[in-house]
C-alpha cells in the first residue's frame, strides 16, 4: 500500500501561530466546511495532485466483502464521505 503526504493550505489572520492553527482546525471540523481540497503527494512519485473531495469521486477499490472494509472514521463505522 503506498504512503502519501497530504497538505491543506489556508491563509488566516491571527495573533499567534497557535491561534492560527486552532482556527484552521476549527474550520476543518465544521460540518459545512469548504476545507475539501488537498494536495496529495505519493512518497515514491515525483508529482503531487490536487484532490477536491466535493467534485471528485475517489478511485474504486475492491476491499472484498463489506465487512472487510475498514471504518472511514474511528467514531462511526457506518459513515462514508460519498
């Protein structure tokens, strides 16, 4: 299974680096967030790609029987982003 480096960028005005990071985290956790565009770089690849989770469906993978599919979040095994 490949390894990926994922980044999300945002410009935030804040009084300190900590306050800026806290605001970015708050924005990412909002249910109606626009924080859906990520830069994805596979560690063994030369190029990075941008993935917009609102407009692009993830690639289809065969995980076998539904019971073998790993949960997408630790708190809710039934939740899926699509």
